C-alpha cells in the first residue's frame, strides 16, 4: 500500500492560496488541514481539486469566522469507512485554554481530534488518520505528554495509524558554550 498525506496549517486560511501549486506539484492522496476556514465555500474549493471531504471539526472563532480541522481524501483511492471526534487528552494547558475561551471567544466549540477511517480501494487495508491541532498555550512537555497518552490509549498492533497536524511544538534553542 502506497499513498501520500499532506498536513498543512493554513494559518487562518492565508496559506490556501498556495494549495493549487502544492496539489499540482505533489498531488497528495489525503489532505489534513488545521486552522482551516470551515465554510461551505471553502470546502467546495478543495473538493473542486478532486478531493472528497471526510469531515471537519470547528475549533474556534476569529474575527467572526469559524476555523477548525478538516480531512479530505481522493475517492478514487479510498472509501470512507467512518469518522468521529475524539476528545483531546486533558492537561493543564487545555484547562487554561478553556478558561480563556470563556472570556474571549464564548461561541467556540471545544477542540477535538478528528478521526477518519479509510479503506484503501486496492488492498482493502484500513487506515486510521488522526488530524490534530494541539493548543498553543503550554509547554512542549505538556504537548509530548498529550501525544504519548493519545497514542497509548489509541494504539493497536497491526493497525495503520497516522497522526498528523499542528502540534504547536516550539523549537528549543541551546545556548552556545
């Protein structure tokens, strides 16, 4: 089984202007977007490139527009088996984020992890794709802990599992000696 996945934080949809070039050059089989404007018009733009929407999840509102994660796939290569929302693993950063939402963005939906299960048409193998957008608040240790806990609770042997998205992991610069 051979296929390609593009995971792309659109930076509040600003990066989508580059999508035609990326899709023409690489033609990925599965697309996983974060900070994607989840309007019907925006979804249609991606579908016009030959992709089918598996599902999307609204995460937050910015300047009156709703953004979230979205997963698309090529229907000629895959069949959609199921889709669901997985509650994120809670840590202190997420609680802090939820408190901020109450004060600044009270109309937002809770952040979720978007799980898509696809069946590859030729081999009939099942692939689980988790499209994640981790919180920007918190430490790298908290993010790593969240990912480890997520894998621990979702991993099964002999299962194809792809975890992709924006992990908001900040690079650590080491001091020169």
